[in-house]
C-alpha cells in the first residue's frame, strides 16, 4: 500500500497544486500603479483542494474525460488588452473555464520507474531566474482565457507578452525576463498587497526545476503547452497550506508559518519568503484538465528502496517546480494579504513555452545528470569542478 505523502511534507489529505508567476508587458512592470484591494469576493483560480485527486491516487471516474478532448488552439491571440485592467474582478464575474486539452504528442506505454539510481550527492536540479514582467493585472490565460480583467490581480514573471489571450503560439513568439533566453514560459501568482499598495518581488526570483521522484534519471522535459495551477485560491485551511510548502511563510527567524506572520523584523534585509512545490507526475495525455490540476499528481512514497514514485494514473515523471519568492515587506504585517485573500490562498500558475531543445538539454545536463545547476546549467560546487555549462554566457543553447 502506498502512503500518500509528498517528500518533506506531512501526509496530505488532498492534492495541492500551484501555478507560477512571471510576465512583462510593454508599459507595465514593477512600478505600475497600485490598485486598491478588491472589496468584492476574490475570484477563485481553481475548483478548490477537493477537486483534484489526492497525491498518488488515481482520479475518480468523474475525472475521466468523456469523448475526445479539445486540442490546444494554435492561433495567436489578438494581443494585449488595451489598458491595464484593475485587480478587482468585474461586478458581473464570468465563470472559470476549463477543459481537457489533448497533447499533440502523448506519452503512452510508460510505467512509473521503481529503479534505484546511484547516489550522486542528492542534487538533481536547475534554476530559472526570472523577474517580474507585469503586475497588478486581472488576467489569467489558464482559468479565464480570452477574458481580460476577469480574475483577481496577478503578478507575472517570465514571458513579457502574457495576457488573457495568450496561447502556446503567442508565448513562443514573446520575449522573457528569465536569464535563460529559451524559457518563454509564463509564471504568475496573486499580487501581494500591503494595505492598498501592491508589493512586487524585487529583482530575479528563483523557480527551481527538480526531480520529484527518487529515480531522477526517469524525469522528462515538460511537453510544450503544458499548463497547471498549484494550490487553490479557495483554500482557507492553513494546515493544508503548510503541508504543501517546503517551509511555509518565513521572515527573519520566523519560519514554518501557516499564514503570513503578523509582524516581521523591521529591517531592510528582511523579506517575506515562501517556497511552494508543484506536482511532478503527468498523465501523459493532456496539456490541461477542467480544474487545471487533474492531469498532474504528486509522487507517492513506496517505503521501499524505490522511494518516491509516480502513481500509475500519472506515470510520466516531469520536473518539479518549486517557487521561491521574496517580497520586500516587513514590520507590521497586519494589512499584508494576497489579491486572492489570506496567506493560505497563495497559489501559482505555469504555462510551458520553453524552447524544446533548451529545456531538454537543461533536464538532461542537470536533473538526469544529478547536478545542482544554476540558470546557466552549471554546477558551481567545488567538488564538481571542472563542470560543464549547458548554456553559453548569453544563456543560450550553443
């Protein structure tokens, strides 16, 4: 019997998903004007914790799509909406949208790997270092596609063209705020507010790409166009939130917090931090699902030498994203909250638009090779020298 737990976390009763964070648009950025926190109820980005299967469990019968799922649209969007919509949803809020989107190149006949890999120091990862590209904008191309301003306010990183109408085609043609030029993915999360002022992460933020399974050699690159939401804007259970994080909320010497601390040391160097992990097992068939979570799952602990293994329902091991965000806010934190609500409503979205060759090289050269790489694909640890670089000095695949 498999125990439903996520590595380093307490047992989960429900699966948690999180979606990521980044996108810059011309004329918008970290200095964009702040918008007052919405007084209307925040719009949910997911159907809630209860909608997805628990980590390691197969989806229920209701999760199985009936009929042929739709194919990911390849047409380019009409462009960015004119003007920056406010962070508050409109008074007439459209319903969240979702459907099974079939992968053009499904991965079938794959079984979860129970092989025991050689121990090479415990690291198998690389970083995506990205800065804020667009902020305090009510767009969400996964949950509210083609509906600008329909969502609560988001802060984007990565692709600079991300808007409500974004598609794989439009993102692939866009620029990026990430160091790796081949990473045109869109990452976003709810905007953080201190009172009525939006607070943006400063400088480059870290998004880890790690092996979520014990057999790191079995990890494959994401398929182009894969998208999902990690966590839930509807979550009010602080315990479930803490279960899904690496460290909870942190500031100063305070860590493992279930919610945003009421106070943090009022020192310039102190920031509010969080590290939040995404599922790393894919069903191999779909780029999206109705709740933007069911096509993904967390690994399960076999309590054997095989360690953490993908469930049979989601047999394809892909990189585990881990958001590591830092907001420059401290002192009195009583008015600090997300556009989606209190701390446990934190979540993030990810829309993959990596250049296929670049992502494949980073996965092979860092995760599969059991190295601890930076954004250039270089392991700088002394005992690893001389170590190769996956990308050149311009952060481009040679």
